[in-house]
């Protein structure tokens, strides 16, 4: 079945491309299709629909069939300035995609690793990418085939993308193993998704390939010119580098939103499409941007603006029968659907950001949003503003350097200069001149206000949310506007002139000087795939993908690592708490139990951060774990980090009582009689 579905997933977009002969049209249609399908998934979550692998595959299939149907009715269309040869489109987009794939394969081949059987090794060697456990949790549940219960909001479009990758990985498992190895499918789906989102960057910037800029002057006359290839490839290099860079922290959602936002901004700037395409792309951005704070505030802003615009248009149309007939009811219907579908996820995100306890919120508003438990555990600050998760959330993220920020700002200004005065008719109104740059300008204004507010509220910073948002906006704006900005140089001439070619070299040098290119390269170096890690012992080996093991199931895989040498009094993660905590976080995700096994995470985090054994303190929580979690094995290690065995959590809880290892004197101090041990 997976082979049939995979063939359909590949063939349907290709068929649509053959019909319309425009990569820009195809990417807009696919983005909107994923958004509408993702919104449907969100509605289902609110209604407690038990989504599983097959049902999500069906939603994805319907979405792609919809793209082909729309393409069927769009055959023969051309953009305002005429068609662009398919050869150019495939060359400009296909070459960088191929180079990215070859680079990843080359690095993987050079690495001292065991081919397809070292994927867990990659995750273990990413100690700061704790978010990987969230994506593994989803992909593990996908591979398991049962109902999916997400611990964190992911957004419907990203879920459909992971379903696509999971289908491909399952087919690959059948080819190389002769059957579906669930651990193989779960682990490689998350990793293929990370690298796949990098490979797809050139497609997200496809409008640059078909965009035209007016060059020339009053004496020579104006003419339309396509953007030279090196300028486009330089813009792609910026976003590719950023996407590689954020894999360090496991920011899969940020990688995904790079694509949607990049397509959104560059489509507006290029002026290729009409108002309906812009509306649908804006709605797609609403759906995609619900995944994390403070990005979901952008979703709210876009939604409010679109509602205002359509209500205003409807009021103006009511005055005449022709106005009602000409009203864009299709876009209005899509707006209503997206507004209803995204209401609960957006509200849940705002409640979490405002640090309001979920217990005080209506249950229906919180269902399916993955925020109920988290919000209830967030401690309140001394004041409402000081407690806002919008400003106080912690985490590691890529930050924007001054050079990258200046490049983005200069690119936007130069792009506005050439596109608003030269690329538009002289009769264009001021609003028409501003509209192509509205997304970029709104993003810049928003992140500026957010950063200032962060400093004003907390007195320090910027913190995680502002830093992450600033990097996101900078990369998107720079990637979308840089080619137009370089066309503003030597604007009287078309093609790759000496000045423009020199500018490409200088900008590339500035990207190196900023550090984004070297840091991105560091994230795909071969040492990310070692056979051994620090101790010369592959202590996570029992959880690694096993060659020729068709029956390696998610249920049978270990859930974590713990020190328990023969003479140990209780299990512990000390003395190397961070390493074993990281091992357990990854394996919990790979078990599909990121939410249900939280007490295990809390125990290990507590021991790591306090450098003190906490078996007694966390025992009751561990004993109260759900039966399916207690049945999972932990990898037992000795002092030399060698694997000494596997034992279930339930067995450990039974074998080591709550006060195990305590002396009679310590028990008396605790108010416990020694016989109660």
C-alpha cells in the first residue's frame, strides 16, 4: 500500500506541473493544499477524531488530487508578463536541489558510520537538539499505526509532510529489509524530514525564477528582464544555510515555516500573481504559523487583516447585484474555513503565551492543542507581564548577527526601490506600490516591536522567542529580496553584469564573515555520525536500528539509559546526568511516549541539574507511570558505560523500593521506621 501511495504522491504533483508548466503555480498550489489539508486535520483534533497513519495518508492524497483538479482547469494560463521556459525553471531549481542531495550523501558516505543502521547515533550525538524527541514521538506513533496523540502542537501541514516522508521511509524499509521495521521508519522519517526541508528550499523560492524586473532607462526605453541565475542561487544559499543551521537545535517547525514564509514573501515581492493567489498564500501562512510562539501572533494578525478586507469588500459589493456576483466567494469561503479551523490552536497558543492556567480555560478550547498539561505547570511570574511565556520561554536558537541583519535591511530597501518605481506601472497607487512588500514590512515591524517589548518587560534579553523570531524574519526577508536588490545595481542593464557578479561574490563573503555559512557547514560534517561517542562504547546500541530485523517494533525498543552497575543501591543517571538524560529524551520520543513518560524525564532532569540522586523523591511518580510505559526496558550501564543488560521500569520499581540505599539514620531523619524500608 505504501508503494502505491508513494507513487501517487510523486506522480500527482508532476502531472500538475506538466499541465500548468510553472513551478511557481505548483508551489503555491501545493502550499495551499497542505494548508487546507492541515486545517482539516486540526478540525479533526478539536473533534477528537482518532487520526492515524492511514487516515492522514488519505487526507494527503485528497489534497494532492485537489491540486491536479485545479491544474486541469488552469491549463493554458500565463503570468502577467508571459511564460518562462521550463528548461530555465528546472535548471535554476533543480541544480541546487541536486547539489544539496549530493552533499548530504557525500557527507554520509565519508562518515565513519554503519550506513542506514546508525540513525539513532545521529540523534544521540545532538545533545542540544532536545526538540528531536518531539518529532520522533510523532513519527514513532505514525510507524506504529495506532491513533496519534501529540504532546506538542505541530500544525496540520507539517503532520502531512511527515506522513509523506513516513510513506517513503516505509517503502525504503521494505526494499532494504524486506519488511517494515518500525524503528527504522520512525527514526529515518524525522531525519529525512530535516534534510528534506533543506532540499526543498529552492522550490520555495521558485517565484524568483519567473519574476521579471524592468531595466533600462528613459533614453533606451524600458524592458523586462529575468533575474540572472547566480543572484537566485545566492538567495537560495542564504535559506539553505539557515535551514541547515537550525537542525542543531532540532527546530523542524522553523525549517518548515521558512518554506511557507519564503514563498509567501517572495510571491508578493515578485508581483507574479493576482489577489486570489495572495489571499490563499496568506491563509496558508496563517495555518503554518500556528506552531510556536511568538510566530502564532503573526497568524492572528494576518487573519484579522483578511477578515477586515473581505468584510469591507462585501459591504461595497452589497450595493449592486453585479457586485455580489463578482465577489470572491471562493476566497471568502476559504477564509471562513481557516478561521474556524485555526481558532482553537491559535487561542491555545495565546493562552500558553499569556501563562494562563489551562484549568481556568474552557475544555473545548484546549482540546487537541497539546497545551493543557504544559500551561498548568508553568509557574506564574510576580506580575502578569513578567510571567508571559512570550518573553520568558527558554531554549537554544540561532541568532541574527549584525551583518546578516544589515544585509536583510539593505536588500528590502533596494528591492522596494526597484520594484515600486520601475517594475510597476506609473499609474499605480501608493497602496498598490506598498502591497508587494506588506508581508516583509509587517514581519520586520513585528519582530522589532517584539524585541523592544522583551527588553522593556524583562529588563534583559532579547530572549529565546525574540531571538528565534528575529532570525526567522531576517532569513526570510533576505532570501526573498536579495535578488531584486542586486538587480537594482546597474539597473540600466539586464543579465549578469560585472557589477552584479562582483556583488554576488561580496555578499557571499559577508555571509562567511557573518558566520552563517561556516556554522551551517559545521552541522553537516561527517563527525555527526560517529560509530562511538566519547567513551569508545556505543551504549545506546540496544536501541539502534538493527540490520535485517524486520520485526523491530516500537513497543520492543528501549525507552532510556540508566546507570546500574552490579553494586549499585538504586538506578541513577549520575555521574553523567546530561548524557543519559539526552539518551532517554531521544529514546522516549522514539518510543512514541513523549507525553506519557514525562515522570521519567523529570527524574533524570532533576538528578542531572542537582547532581544528586533523586530515586526516593521521584519514586511515586515512576511507580504511577501507565502500564505500557512501565513495561518498557531501560538500558542498564556500568561505570565504564558498557551495556550490562535491559530491565523494565516496572521491574526496577519493584526491585528497588522507595527508600532503597538509605541508612537507618537517614530513614529516621525522614520520619520512616527502618522496617518500613
